[in-house]
C-alpha cells in the first residue's frame, strides 16, 4: 500500500508542496520533522523560489537579488537527519553487543580455569594425605547377617552385594582381597552367616569356608502343606523335587508312628540353614527331629498321642488366629468327647475337607460335605481325620496339647482381615455369627471369601 505525505511523490503523482519544503527526493516531512534520505537533505536548482525560515535565519534564494550585479546563488545546504534519541536508546549498537559477548566469554573462561585449578589442588591434597585410598572396615564386624551367594555370582557381583548390605566397605577392596587369598578357589552358592562391617579379608575368609560354612537357606512357613514344603526345599537347596517326594513314601523310616500316612505335619516350620552338602534325607531328618522336640517340650511323649496332637494342631493352625488357638483347641476337645450330643463327635472343619479335596477354599458344596469317601471329611466322618493337614507351629502344638476349658462347640471367624473369631455353645447362636461373617463377605471383592 502507498501513502502520500506533503512534499512526497506517490503512485506517479506530485502532491502539493509544503510551503516550507522543496522537492525532497526520497525523503519526507511528517509531523514537522525532517526524515530525509540516508544521504541527508539536498536542495536542488528547482527550489530557487523556496524560502525557509528557522529561528529568524534565512536559508533560501531571493528572486529580487538576482538583478544585483553582485548576486551569487546561495550555496546548497545539506541537512542530515539524526535518528531520535529514544530510538538509539532502545537499540544497543553492534559494537556494544560484541563487547558484551566478549566480556561474557572472558568471564566464562576465567571461571573454568579457576574451577580446574581448585579441582586439581583438591585431588593433589587428597592424594598427599591418603584421602583417595579405598576405605576398608577394620573388622571383625558386629551383629549377624545372612548373606546369599546366588549361582553364577562372581567376585565383583558378590562384592557389590556385600557393600549394599554394609558387610564390607568397598567392592574393590573385596575383589583385591579375594584375588590375593582365594588360591584358585571359588565362592560356592549358598547362604552364609556373616557380620556387618567386616574387613574385606575377613569376608573372603568366611565365604571361602575358612571362617564360616556355606549353607542353603530355606524358610518354611507355618501351615504349609507337604507338597508346598517340598517345593520350597527344592527351590532353596537345588535338590530335585523328586528326591523329596520319593522319601515321603516311607514316613516310618523317619521315626513316625505306624498310623502316619505321610510326612505331613512332621516337617516342622521355621528358618533353616542347611549345609550345602546336606542330602534330602538328612534335611527331612532334621525337620522331623524338630517336630518331635516341639511335642516333647509341650509334654507329649507317647508316639500315638503325638500323632493326634499334631493332627489337632494342624486343624487349629488352619482354623484360627494365634490368640484363639487354645479356645479353638478346647472346642475341638468338646466335640470329640463321647457324651457330645451337640455335634455327635463331628469336628466339622472346612479346612480338613478341602485338604482331602487337594484345594484351599472356604466354600464347600452339600455333596462335598456329605462325601464319606474323603478320609479328611470331618463333616461326614466323626473323630479326627486320618492325619495332619499342614505344618503346625510350636504355638499351635502347645495349644493342642493344653486346650482351654471352654463351653463352646462352634467357632467362626467373622472378619478375615482382623481375624476376629466368635464362639458359641449352640447351633442357633452359631448361625447368627455365620450370618455376620456372610454380611462381611458381602462388602468384599468377588472371590475374597471363596
């Protein structure tokens, strides 16, 4: 778009000249300010009639003076427009920008050189004072900690794991101590009893078997069933599962009574550290021995009685929380009494029925409860089931051996999260507590009470 200003040509037409201005070439006058061309303002010969006055000064040519013999045309005046100060103040010159960048670069270089000098001096002083040397604990350490060496772990991985558990201070020092003291031996997989903050050489000694024993760590939880225990043992020791299963076929070989149908109940729960060269048979022998020890400490020494106590203890373990073990044990004893007319000798434990069905569940169908062919079905068959249904803890064993004297026949856990259990002496009262349990189940996610 083109614009016309006084004294400016636009679109090929000449506008009326400003009385104060002549033809300005490419310049223009706006708001009384002259912004002439970059080369300044030039008055040409066609402007002889123009008169400019500024502060009383006469800058023009006068026609009447042309007849004067001494007349000489006035010299051409050149006026250079200055950019307004306000514009100059907003735009720093390129020289100033270059100087500013140069100063910034110089400062950055100075700071970098200073930082390098400080770093070099720090490293020099640390080396001089021995501060850069890899640290090591003086040993022999304190406390105890179980440390696991996994199959395939080399010295560097072992060293890193030792550092992460604060057994040694430096992986590098440990590897160095191992290279100096191993004599070609390798650290065997297993669980080792060690100390916190050991010296690297002490840790190497313990892991090579000179100051400690390589072991397989196995945690056997209470209430695990026989097959679950065997799975845990095989996983922890590396011994094939089939070896444990084959040994279970002859429970009497491990001192169990004649009525024992399996090793169930006798594989005592707890934390075990088996030496790495221990066989499957030796592992079972140790666990069975612990079960006998727990029975004897509870005052049960007769083998037949021990079997019954273990069976009751396994039911108690599955049916109740630890706080209610003795009360549930007393209710079971009431059901087993010969003069019991409330349940007529039936224990009616869901846990025993589902054990015989080889599943874990709280729900049973009427047909499953009526199935007398299930030797663990205490709804259909009076008395104890044919054997234990899991691994009872020492607390459950003690409760079974020393039941509380209570008037109850029934119990139901009404809240599986809190373990709250309610007891009753009659079926009618028990039915109300069962309804409370079912109401709680109605607030849970699907499958929570199955």
